């Protein structure tokens, strides 16, 4: 068993444990720590596969941005002295259906990469990512940017559009 | 395998470096603020009070580690470490000499900006797990502030990527030219101000605000865990100073060899002193002013700097 596989096993273990804690923890601070561990180990996976750019971006956007905003929202909505916020759901069956469907979709999409190691060997270096994003994929890249801008404007209109 | 060993070695080295910087930095800040406020500062222990911080360290280590009765014990215990570890990590990508950075990575600039962002979670968890109104308000303020100031701070170093054509700090240090200093003046001001804000230091210390929030998110901490928060603050100050000195002033290009490293240390000390100077000179900002400065002043300034550099690059 090489050192690489040990690292991989640790990362996978942390990711699984983080995911389980996120779903089953009763206390919301534990959930946040579980989610943080999960997102951090995903960043670790990117670094493990030599995609350091994606790893750092994962850290920046998800751990430093999305997770913090998430915690921020919970903290502002629920008083910290209450301990655990109201996190019950009445949509168990719908959630399971959506999660299962998403899982099948991801597995079908990634099936070819697992079986074909050549297709799995994607571009990983920062230069290659930049060359692909600003070369053949430039239109898609710009479209995503325009879409995100539209989303931001929509959020501003929905949240702050009221007349004072 | 060797990569893991070196990771541990450099991690420990960063921890020791921060400890030394905190020992000297606290003494220097107390002397410096004393001079600003026309008093002497520490003077009893050692020459010019140099051993005062060492004595304080012994006191902090021996002090009882108090955990509030209603606190979430596990989270309360690990929160200081979540704040400290990313800041120690960010120190390993800084170029300390021409052609030498402990972790030489092609995404160094992004790494330096992204990894300390993780410590926001530690700050929020510290405020939250204390189950204390002051601490909670401090945690929320810190999160809002640190997210807002990350944007101008990251934008302020992007011109380097344009000028050097690389995100590797060593490439930027190698490509450094003297005319970068006047060209990047706006970016440097944005970097310095947003770094101070990112560290929650005065005049941006609303999350701590000792006169209104007692000490904000670490109000309930004492002893060694409080000391870890302090070390994180001085570690962040050190990181901002050394990174700024190496990139904005190119000491290794100005002077060759060991002289460049000496110049680098002097420049870093000057930058750290300027950041302390700001703390002891300006009054604390109001929360609405704080957000206004980040979004309406610093971010547009950083964008103007980026456009300026973008206009220069094609003519090189």
C-alpha cells in the first residue's frame, strides 16, 4: 500500500464522515464543521489528482465563500443562544427522489471516464485550464458569466427592490 | 513521501516563525503605541522591556483554560486552531529569497489569498460556540467584514499576474521591474488597507471592539486559547507584511544575494509598523462606513488599477 493510497483513503474517510455528520448531526455547529470537513477534503481530492488550481478555487469559493455565507444566514436567522435551529423537513420522499436521480445522472456521466483511463486523464495544470477556458470554451465561459450577472441583478431586485 | 515530511517541517517552521514574530511584534507594538500616546510602554523586564512578552507568554500558558458552562465544548476548543492553521499555511508560499519559497506552486498567489479565507469559519465558530451575545455579534461582524474585504484584497494582487504572466510568486519576483512601484501604487494602498481589515485590526476592529463588544468573538477565551487567537493576528500581520514586501517592492531584484534578504526583512518590518501605526492613529469605523469603504472605494480602486495595468501590458 503506497503512501498515495493512504492519503486517498484518509481524504475519502474525511469526506464520508463529513457528509454523514452534515446529514445526521442535531446541532447546527456540528453540521457546519461536517460540511467544512467535506468541502476541505474535496479540495484535497483536487490536489491529490494534481489539479492544484481547482483545489485552491474549491477552497476559496466553497470553504471561504459559500460555507461562510451559509453559516452567516443561519446565524442571522436563528439566535445563537437557541443552540439548534429548526431543521425538520416534510419532503423526505421528494428529497430522496431528487438525490437518487442526481446520483444516477452523475454515475452515468462519469462511467466512461472510470472505464477509460485515457479519457480520465484530463487537463489539470493552470495553463492548460486557462488555454481551454479562454480558447475553445470561451463562449461557454462568457455565457456563464452573463448568467451569473443576471442572477446577481435578480437577487438585488428581489431582496432590495422595495420602495422606502 | 518526502513531500509529506517537508509539509510537516515547513508547517512547524511557520508556527515557530509566527511565535517569534508575535513575541517581537507585541513588544514593538506596545513600545510604538506608547510613543504615539506619549508614554514609555513596557520597561521593567529586560532591556527596554524586551522580556515582557516572554513573561506574558509564561503567564498565558499557566493560566486556567476557562470554558463557559453553556458553551459547545468541542467546537469552542478547536475554533482557535481553525483560525490559526490557515494563516500558518499561507506563510509557506511567500518567497523569502530570490528563487526560494518553501512551497513553490504555480497557484501561489491564489493560495495566499484563498487559504486564510478558511479562518473566517474559525472566527464564526468561536463566536457562536461561546453562546454569548457579545461573541455572537463579533462573529457575525467578522464574517461580513472578512468576506467583503477578500474581494479588493484579491483584486489588488491580480496586476502581478498580468505583468508577470504567472501566478507563481517566484516568477513574479524574478520578473519584477522598478517601474512596477509607481504603476502599482493604487494596488498597494488597496492591498495594505484590505489586509488590515482582513486581520480585524484597528481601525477595522469592529468584530473585537473592546469598548463595545468587550473582545467580540474571543470574549470568553482565556489562557493559551486566547494566546492562539493573538498569534493568529500577529501571524496574519507577518504574512501580509512579508508578502507585500516581496511582491510590491522587489527587494531581491534591487539588491543581489544576502543583501536582498536583509532589505526584504527591513521592508517587511516597515510595512508591519505602518499597519500598527494605522491602528493607533485612526478611530474605529462605523459598520456602514466599513462596508461602504470595501464596496464603493477599495473595489473600484482595485478595478481601476487592473484596467491601468491592462492598458500597459500590451506595450511591453
